[in-house]
C-alpha cells in the first residue's frame, strides 16, 4: 500500500506538467490571440494574426513545460507569460 | 570548469526530456496521425480518384470552355434549384470530368443544402454509380467519419498539435542530425527501423513542419475563436473578416420581383480575360432569379500559391461589373498562402506528384516511428516471450492501423467496383465496407501472433492492390490497355500506381519475414570453416 | 521538362555536397580528398542547388518556384542518401566475400 502511495506521489510532478502543457498551454495561446488585438492594426488583421500565431505559442509553451527543471518552474513560466499578456487582453475586452 | 559541467548536464537533461516528450507525443495519437497522413497523401489525387470511381463518365480529352459550361449549369440550376437563395458552381479544370454544384434549400434552418454533379457538355445531372470517390479520403483526413463533424475536426486538430510538438521535440533531441546528415554511418546492422525513421524525418522535415502547421491554420477559426469573439460584437463586423477569407457577397434581402439572370457566359468571359482561359474557379449566385441577384466569379487556383479571395462581382440581372476584389490584408494573405501550401491545389501534375511522394514519406515516418517504439521496448522487456498488456496492445494496434489501413482503403475501391448500382445508400455502403474491413484487420491482428499478422496483412494488401486493376478490367469498360491506348492518364495512372503499391507491400512482407531468420542464422558462419578444417585434416 | 532539369540539378548538387564530406570520401574513394577539392565540391554543390532554384523561380513565379524547389531538394536528398546506403552495402558485401574467399583459400591450402 505504501509503495502504491509512493508511486502515485512520484508521478505528481509529471501529471502537473501534463496539465500545464495541455490546458495551460492552450489558455496561454488563447490569451495571446486576444492580447494581439491591442496591437495597432485593423481588427480583422489582428484577429487573423492572433489565430495564425497561436499554435506556435501553444507549441512553445508545451516545450517550455517539459524543458523546465521542475514542475513548479513549468507553471511559473506560464504564469509569468500570462501575467504579461493579461493586461493587454483585458484592455481589448 | 564547473559551469561547463553544468551546461553539459543541462544539455543532456533537455535532450532526455525532449526525447521522452517526442516519444509520447508521437505515440499517444500516432495511429490517428498515421491515418490522417495516409488519407491526406492520397487526397492530393482525390479528383483523379473521383474520376476513377465513376467509370461511366467518359473522360474529357479537352477541358471544355468554362464560360459555356457555366451558362449551361446555371440554366439547369434554374430548373433544379429554382427559388434557392444561393447557388455555387465549381467549374471543371483539367482534373475533373464533372461539375460539382451545391445550393441552399429551404430546410431545417440555414444549414440545409442540396448538391449534385453535372455533365459539363450537356448540363444535365450525371448518372453514374453513387459514390463519394476521392472525397471520402479527403473528408476522413480532417474530420474522420461517423462522428459529428466538429468532433472529428477537433480530434484532427489535437492530433496535429501532438504532431507539431513531436516534430519540435524531435529536432531538439537530434540537433546534430542536420550537421551530421551525410556522415552518419547509415545502413549498417539490424537497426533499419530506427534509421528509416530518422532519415524520413530529416528529409521531409521542412514539409512535415509546414504541413502540420498549415493543417492547423486551415481550421484555426474553430480551434482559436477567442480573438474573433472578443473583437467582433455585431454580424456586420464579423463579415468584415469573412470577406478577407473567402468570396463574400452581401446577402441582402431579395426584392421579391423575379427577373432572369443576365448572360453568365459573358460574366465568366470577362473573368477569363482577366485571369486566363481555364483559370476560373467558382461561380457563386446570390438570390438568382430575383431582381436583386448578384453573381461572383472567382479566380481559379493555378499560378498562385494563395487561397485568399480574388473575384469579380456582377449585378445578376444586367451583368454589370460592380466590384473587383483582388487583394486582402497582410494577415489574411498570409493565411491564404498557408492554406494554399497545405492543399497544394496550385500544382501542376509533376508538383502534385512531389507533394504525394513527400507526403508519403511523412506517412512512412509516422509508421516507422510507431514500429520503432515496439522494437525498442521489446529489447527492454523482462521476458520477451511474454510481454505485458500495454506492449501487446500497442503492437497489435500498430498492425491494424498501419497495414490494416492499406487493406481498408483498397477495400473501399473494391466496394466501389463490386457494389450493385443503383443501390440504396450506395455511397454510404462503400464507406461501411471500408470500416468493416478495417475492423476485421484489427480482429486478425489480435488473434494471430504479431509477426505472422504483419506478414499475412502485408500479403493481403499486396494481393488486393495487385488485383484491383484486374477487377477494374473485369467490371468496367476501362481496362488498363484501353487507358494506355487512349492516353487516359487518370485511369492508367491509378492502375499502375496500384501495382507499384502492391510491389511495395510485397517488399515489406518479404523483409519482415526475413528479419526472423536473421536471428536464427547467427550460428551459421562457423560451420563451413569447421568442416573445411576437419576435411583437410583427414 | 523543367521538372526533370530541376531534379537533375538538385541530384548533382547533393551528390557534390555528399562527396565534400570526409566520411563519404573515405568510403567511396578510400582516402580523404585534398582540401581544395573538398571546398570546390561544396561550392559547386551549393551553386548548382541555387541554379536550380533560380531556374524554377524564373520559369514559374517566386511562390510556386520555391514550393517546387523544396519538393525537388527533398527528393534529390533522399535519392542521393539511398544511393550512398546502397553503395555502402554493396561495398560491404564485396569486402565480406573477398574476406571469406581468402579464408577458405588459406584453410584449403593447408
């Protein structure tokens, strides 16, 4: 029983990273696709730019999550990026 | 000194984590990706396949005059689809021998529409066996089947994201592969799966990356609607963006007065003057037969790598040119180019073959990757004779997803030739046959020992592919010798390609069988020397 | 026609680039070629590839030409690569056969 608990505990960081990559990454990409509207270009072009770039951002976020030294660092990186983008996205909303 | 060691350890750490990410990103949806890749590869010739699946339709030795065809079909739609608020006609180019048209019908809400294929020379609806033809593989490629369309597209999109991550992590893991490309010791030893996977990945890397990213772009409005939702509050604003993406005519209200359409032929002729004789693509009618009718004639796909809209808008009842749209904003043009790169519709025949071959290499890359996982894992098993459930599952799914798909796709074409026509829901039954055969290959893979299953399915695929042109000769009036004699490169090309693919499957079957005997023959080389020495001693 | 020309040029270009690597030189010629030859091969290879690109862009447009170029470079690289593997296998087989013959000869001579 102890061994099982230890095993589950050990996979915690991995599961955390998977959550960060799959959901955190998507959220970040979505956030970026809204934040881009704050750029000085016409609305349709800005919307399209945001969509086009979103997949690169998602992929970069996933790579970051698994390249970071620890699961905590993975989340920290995503949160920092989100903190930068959120005010921009809010100003558009 | 210490900083160097730290950097080295960090480098190895990244290499390892990216390697793990690459393996799992590739493996988890690898089977879906393989199916998407193979059906996508085949889709580059979907128009040709659609011709092959309708052998009753005579081939067109020349592309008919698009202007005349447009008029004929428009006249026919006036009978078939009178009262419809919107028609759309796809004019024939060198690759189709029928005209595909669809129109809005007064059905449930706004989504109802009718569709049909028309003969370009007579304007009448064609009568040939009911089939989806090449369109089945094309649609399966990005929205699967039996699922609500949106779910299928989401699954395809998720798979594409996994692929994108697999590509990027693969490059990070093997950074040196580009530098060492021609200096690697390739081709030595039994690790052919690993080397094949690496080689295929490297050659086609620009293509694989491009095709994956552009695939996501084609459905980006579905995957990332947030910007659109945040920016546009009214339908009018939304239409601003729609007009950057495709031919867009202000729908407007019909006046209620009926008035005949002006000469569609003239409108298309003006477009031909602008873009070239055979380079008119789609003709769209809004409120045809009404006084407020509008007609948009769009440019064809040849000669430019972009799908961004270029069209001429005419007043329907008078034929007066109202507006020419030939450019869009920078982001919209970028999206147009990326979309065009994915579909490759601008290609001439040789370029289309290039797309097919490189995409085929991509398919093989995914397949060899899946197999490589089982090969590597087997060497790490505690008891190779009795692998654990997860391993066995992956091994069997590999067989059904890889060779099984070849068998199923060929079975679809067999069904096209064998099912009686006319038949109720015939097109659907061809598709049921595809899935039924695919399910059978999975059953076979589960019941047989793995190696035997691979070999038996390779031979089955080879036989089905080899016999398909024979079946064609027996069941239609267009056997290979006729096609060759008449220069019908569509039919001849497909028949010959089937034979080439059959040969490929034979080679794979033989190599897989031979792999077994390599393990046994390890003891052989010592024997002749022993005999020779003992013989000499006597 | 232009496709054949482009593919041929790309094949020549990649073959030259392959021969400009020491590994291949040792495998095929038995020794490393002089440095000047290596640099020359590298320059020639790159030059021929650029020539192929130029011809394609001139014949078609920039966009279509670039796409076709990327297709031909992929195919040409794959073909040269497979040819090198085939050469390597052939060379290994003849070397092994010569070794076996020599061994059998030395045994039976006794």
